[in-house]
C-alpha cells in the first residue's frame, strides 16, 4: 500500500487518466474529488463490497440453476431412452 500525505488542493494521479484531488479537510473527514474516464467505476468501498457480494450470490445462483437444468435434462434423456 502506498501512503501519501496531501493537503487541501493537492492532487494524486493514478495511471494517466485518474486524478484525485483533496478538496477539503474538516476534522476526521476528507472530501475528495475524483476525475476518471466514464468507463472507470468509482465507488465507496462499502458500496463496492456490496456489489461484489451481490455478484458472487448471482454467480452461485446461476451455477445452481445450471446444475438443476442439467439434472432435469439428464432425467428426461433417461426417461426418453426407457420409452424407446
């Protein structure tokens, strides 16, 4: 982890396209301004963590649905073979 000290009005550049500026410092609260390409997602960490949890849950659900479909398809094939 890179740790930097910045004062209000100072900036940090990430890559060539992301600029983070310290807008204000008020006690324990720091206001940041972030300039980034529209294609770059910028979220507070707690929002990012919730998005990740939702994505994992959706992927697990999709896997379960796929597994259920495969089981039903296998059973249908087995039933179809018996009927012949």
